[in-house]
């Protein structure tokens, strides 16, 4: 008997790795875990599924990575984002490999900024003409929340595409 349902694959759920003993190492360790989780959910998904909306809002896997790349640049690199709504939409020329490479390169640059910060109470980079910059501590906690929320979205979208679950 044949079925059109996608084959379910279940990865073994893995929790975050143990981190260093200090606050910065702990926060960055959890953020890195979530960054890897969402990138892994997108890797290996073919066109057009990677950009097909899985919910009425239009959210798709490639758009989540595109958005998080912009968010990382905004909060850690001080880059301006002119249109947040557009940041959720990959261009027609974007590929999975290219978007993931750009996300990973942005994360690497963001981690350099985090590592160079001597005190988490210091201000994070901020685009010009904005209000006072939040502390690096606030940005790290916010980015854990932001990336975790979108990683949850990616879990659901990926399961809808091919039945894949787990991390």
C-alpha cells in the first residue's frame, strides 16, 4: 500500500552543551545552541518547500533565517534595518546554501562582538540616530528569546514539510 504522506524522521533531541561558568559564556552558549537548531531545521530542505508558507501569515523556513540574519546584524553589529517586514522575505535569487552561509557569517561576527565586550552592562552596538543602546546583557537575553521563538516556528514548519522532528 502506498501513501502520499511524508516519511517521518525523528532526530534525537539534544539539549544545549555545557557552557563556561560565567554569565557571558552561559548566555552565548544557549544562544549558539538555538542558532544551530534553527539552521539545522532549514538545511536540506529543497525548493520550493523551503520558501513555501506553512501558515497564513506567510512564514517560511528561508524567511526565518533571513529575518534572524537581519536581527543579529541590528543588535550585535549596529546595522540599520529599513523594513522589518521585508526582512522576513528572501529574494527570488536567494538559495538555502547562500542564506545559511550569510547567517553563519553574521553569527560569527556577532560572536566576535560578544566576546570583545568586557562587561555585559556595557551598551551593545546601536544604529545611528536611535535611542539609548540597551546593555549587552539585555541584547543576549532578547536574542535567546527571539531565536528560540523562531526555532519553534521552524520546528513546526519543518514537520509540516517532511515530518522531521527533533533537533
